[in-house]
């Protein structure tokens, strides 16, 4: 026996249609999420490398302004006057300018991973 249900002229989605739509949304999210994480990590790593370039440029400016030679020790407080906009940490990393003639590097915190660098790894200047 067939029963008629009055919908009062309204149309509705069936359970199967809703499940198909949710499956498609889930599939798209499963594809997009890893790409989002990868692009976020790449962006952070690029920002850290740009900060390292700024540190290297500040070292060179400091050396020229103070007639320093290769091997002269530097530190971040000394170089602060030579930063145009400063160095803003991206993931609470620490920057080490190193003596003149050696590249600067950034040290990641112990709980942060930026592939291909492990937690606590040193990121060299480009």
C-alpha cells in the first residue's frame, strides 16, 4: 500500500543526494588540506630565509660603517641599528648573525617542524 505524504508544494533533498554532496566536499577537503599545510610551511620558511638575508645585509652595512674585517664578532643588538624594518620571528625562531665572513642561521624552537628541517634544527642563510 502506498501512502502519500503531503509536502505542501515543498521539495526536499533525499538522503542519498545529501550523502553524495558531503562525500564530494570531504574529498575536496582531503585534497586541499595537505596542500594548504605545505604552502603554509613553504611561506614560513621563505620568511625565515628573507630574515636571514636582512641579517646578512645588516652585517655588511655594520662592517662597512665600522671598518671591520672578516672574523669580527657580531650580535643582534649591535645590528639592530642597521635593520630597516627589523627582523620579525615567524615561529619564535632565534637568529644568530655569526662573525663576519660566516653565514647567519636561524634556530627553530624545539616543538616546531618546518620540512625539511626538524624541531630545533638550524636553518642556514640562503
